C-alpha cells in the first residue's frame, strides 16, 4: 500500500519516468506573455493552438489526441516537425517551446531562457548516460535518445514502459538546438514535482526510480530528494 494520497505532492526522479505533470503554463505561457504569440483555446476540450507572429511556427497542444500525441510543433520553409507524447515531462517540452522565439530571431529574454550549447554526448556523460551506435541510453537502460539521420524521423526519444508511443520525435530538419534543450531537461538528475496521481503507475512500482514527499521534507524538497539519491546505488 502506498504512503501517498492522490493529491499529495511528491518529488520524482529520474525525470523521464515522472510523467507529464501539470505545469502547462511553463510550456505555453512565455510564448504568449513574453513574446506575443497568438493563442486559440477551446475551453471544452483544453485544445490550445499558438502561432508565431510571423506565421512560420505553430504549437498545438491537444490533450484528447486519440494516439496520445499531445504536442505538435511545426515549422514551414523548411518544413520540420516535433512531437511529444502525453508521458513527456513538461519540463522537457517547455525547454523546446521556450527556445522557439530565439530560433526565429527574437532575442528578447535570452538571459532568462538559455539554449543549451553543450554537445549531446557531453550532456549524456554529465548525467551518466552511455553513448553508442547513435543511441544515448539512460543509466537504468529504460530510456534512449536514438539518432537516425538518414530517416525522416531523425531523433526519437523512447521509453521501455511506453514503447508504442515515443516520448519525442524530431524530423530531419528540426534544429539540433531543440534536441539539445529537450535532452538536457530530460536526462538531468534533478527531480521534478508531481501530484502523486499524475505519476505513471509503472513508475510508482519500479524500484529504479525515487519518490520522496514534498510536505515534511527535512530541509527542502529538492535537497531532501538529492540527499536520498546519493544514498542509492546507480543501476546499469
């Protein structure tokens, strides 16, 4: 029996096992409020569409998509597309959406919204992911970022528990800066906060992850979780 109720706030790591979370505003709010992108919102379904000021990029959030592809980002001339599933952590999604204005030449707020310059293999090494044969693999082997540059889908983030639904796909012409930002915020050891009800069932009962409470943390929730991480052996 779990010690947590559905509404209890918890810290979860690794991040790629935490589920989407509920901080939707982090992914779409900056585009609207800082950069003036135009939103359309269907209150009945939760469907949100956001267009860039120049009409070249479209962000579509559809929480009732029949295949669970909640996020689609498309760019025209050249055409490229990025998709995220309902299990993709919103922190990693936001790292991509918030970087879009800079790629279009809007340099406002660059000090607040950095784009990762570190090469992917260095990001992987920093977080104890392995790199081999075009695949970056998590320490527990459950998650991979796979590079297939000759295919239409050039990058695919895959998770063993959700193997029929990739966490993310990037088509061939998608800027690698977006891939770097996504992977940096997916692979990091830093825990994320969730309502316990939003943590995937597979994560709740998998021993390679760590869940700690927000309320009652001895120091603060992030430090408490980090200390608990240090006491656990890394799995390979």
